[in-house]
């Protein structure tokens, strides 16, 4: 019988919770949740969840982007994905959708890749706030992204995509 590595298990549990918040396909998770509730009695659900976590924990901590929540002065919570592009090779774009539409970095990356010629390597830091987002993109792809994504319907909303303005910049 093996001993529980509490530090590793705690890190894995935090990785699961972070992934659930930032990378999960919400519709798919709802389907799994519905099946879980249907197939497992109320009294056995926590044991089933513990067993699934134990099974997961016996593997390595998942690799992926570093994701952190961040409180800003205006008290909007954001999600930052750190894989910054060099400033001299990138532009920051404003996108008029955010957490209030349950947008996660993975979905924003998928939208950009599916509609444009950009690849994952052309996308840098993503900041998702409550009502809008900022995306760092390679400057050679910025105009294409604005042209293709501006005005399309996504999550029941017509997107506005343009160059981000610096705070206090009225131009």
C-alpha cells in the first residue's frame, strides 16, 4: 500500500480546479455531470469523486500554460495566460467578450485559430475580464485577426475587435 503524497495531491487538486475554471468545455462538463448524477447514487458520489481524483493523482501533474487569477484596481477579475510574445513583435487587441459569456483562454485561442491563419505560437498573453478581453498577437497577424473577427457572432454576441488602447489614451 502506497503512502499519499499530500503536497503532490494538493498540487494536482489545484491543477484540476484551475483547469476546470479555465480550460473546460462547459457544455461537455454538463453532460458528464448529468451522467454522473444519473449513474451514481447521492451517497456514493463523493467516494466516486475521491476515487477518480486518486486515479488522476497517481499520474503526473498536467503540463499546460500558467494560469492565474488577478484582481485589478477596478475589481474586475481576469485570467492571464503567460506565454508572452516579445513586445517589438506583437500588438494587443481588444475583444468585446469576457467572463460574463463564460469565455476561457482555450476557447479564445480556438476561435482565433479556426477563423484565421494564426497558430497558437502567434498568440501571447490573454487577459479575460468580466466584459471584454485583451489578446497579445504577433504583429504580422493583428490586421488579419481584426478584419476576420470584427463583426462575427460568437456566443450570441457580435464581436468588436480592434487594437487595444492604453489607459488614458483618447485617440
